[in-house]
């Protein structure tokens, strides 16, 4: 098994590749992988040279920088580590150095952009050791765990830094967007400094006139007192969506937490309490039929009231009045508490339970998209057995996951990084 450079002619690189076949297809495929990695390293080395200067002085701002000569440097690629000589520049008075190759080739730390993209994508879905194992077993690519962590953190930091500056194109939906649902919720993760704290997740979902979801945009942030950073990001995303689809009605969907509605009320056209949460308070059926032998009637009462709540106009107000009229002398403490809680909840939120009108318009009435996002964005990655996080590390992972799970944004992010480059070029 071997790969060798045959010729470099202009922008073309010719390689000769030799692979020894085996009676085991698995062994042959592994040999092919090794040979292709060798070939990839050869081409990557020539590609990196293509981005270097010829050693002539360069002007940065008002200053002239001159080369210190070609110096060796190793770079990490998807195929292996490559070493080459490249020009490093410095001012006449000394100080910081600058490598044009690294700027032009979009090097991240010492990684080529595609390798950085691969690693950060895998890191968003698994631990650094998971990434290390995958690279070694499936790509014949050994890499140190510490480097994988550092590289992923570097990309996550760029994602966070550009969340305000870089705007991402919204998708071209298959059907016109008729409604936009906005939801936010929290879920706990363990922070080394503070113990269990609540991370925030927000979703903006686009629906057509038939109520079919076309696209979902995710925002997530680590625990913070006041949640201002998270809410600011969610508001910016919502304003962009409103500008893109001005004809769509915006619907706030969440549970009954007061701070959710402080954000949603002034920013949405329609406000709906998640129907599943509202139905859960109809456990007041225990008060309507408190005796153990009334189980069948209790279940029938609950089923009928849930159906009315969802499909009949004005049902929430009517159910509130019905619960207020239930007799309480025969109730035990638990049943009385359930009834009082249901009455309070419906009294506070009945104006946000017009589900019949929403269904007539094919609007969503459940916050399942947001609740699912809490699991997929946060829980599946940050709440595995024994995991504890520092604020910075958790923020990096959440930024990467929110970007990756929003369709097409991962590609757009890397297109922008390819266009504008990695922020750090002078060291």
C-alpha cells in the first residue's frame, strides 16, 4: 500500500496509488482507507503550499511586513498530519507574527477547515472521546482528545461570536408560510459551579396553511440569571422571520410559566397555552367523582371535558365555571388541592385556551416542538450519566447543536467561515 506524488502542474496534482488486494474484503477496504489517507496527505500538502506567498513583503494596514523565511509547521487534515515549510511574516520592529497561508487557507488553530468541520460536527453529537474513537475506527485517523476539545471549542466560540453579526438565510418552503409558532422552555443540566441549573431552549416553527410544519429554527443557551442573552437571540431570530414572512400569523405557545409570557405576549399575534398542559389540569375529575367506585364515570367525565376543551368555542370559560360549582365537602386534601389548582390555572389562562378557533385556522396548539427540542438539543448531549459541565463548555456544545439541528444552517455557517476566515490570524 502506498501513494506517491507523480506531478504538480499548475493547479493539478497527479498521484499514483497502489493497493494490495486481500481475500478478506474488510482487510482490503481498510488498506484502501490507509492508501487514500496517504494520498489525501500528499494533495493536502500541495494544496496548503498553493496558499503560501512567494516571500515578497506584504502590507497590512499602513505597515510593511517581511518574511522571516520559510518555517516548518504541522497541520491536521481529514487524512492525517502533514508538515510543510511556509512563510512567516513580522514587522521590522519584531513582535507578533503573521502567516498568510493560515489566513488564506482558513486554518483553525492548526486544522484545515474540512477537518475542523468534521470534528466540531461529531463533537456536537458526542464527547471528545467518542469523536476520537470514531476517527480512529472509521477514518484510520488517530488524534489526541485534548486537540479535539480545543478545536471544537474554537469553532463553538466563533459560532457564539457571530450569532449577532451573521444572518442566515431562511429556507424556501414548499408551501407559503401561513403561521409561525414561537416557544421557549427550560431544562436542567448540572454545572460544576452551581449544581442543577436551567438551560433555555427556544423554537420558531414555520407552518403552511394546512398546518404542516415546514421548518424549525432552534436557539439554546446555558443557564443565566435573567436569561437576557438567550431572549435577545430569540427575539432577533423572530424579527428576521417576521420580516421574511410578514403575512404569517405569529403564535406564542408555551406552558403557564409567567416569564415565558412576558416574552411572548408583546411579540406574538395569538397566545396559546400548550393544550396538553391545560388538559392535565382537568384532573379535577377526581373532584367531580371522588369515590373509588366512580372510576368509569370519572374517566368518561375527563374524556368528555378534554374533547370539549379542544374543540368547542368558549369551552375553557365554561369548564372554569363548572369546576367552581363542584361540591367539595366530600373531598380529601389531595382532591381539594387538585381542584383549587385547576380553578386557579383556568382562571389565569382561559383566555389562552381558544383551541377550537386555532384548529379552524390550522394553527398549532401544542408546544411539543419546543419540549422535544429540550431533549434533542440539551438532554441527549449534556445530560448523559455522570456529566458535569463548566459554563463555557456547555455554551459551546449548545451553540453547535442549535446550529446543526436547524436545517441548512451548518452549511451556511461553514460557507461564511470559508468566505470570511477564522478570526485569529496574527499571533
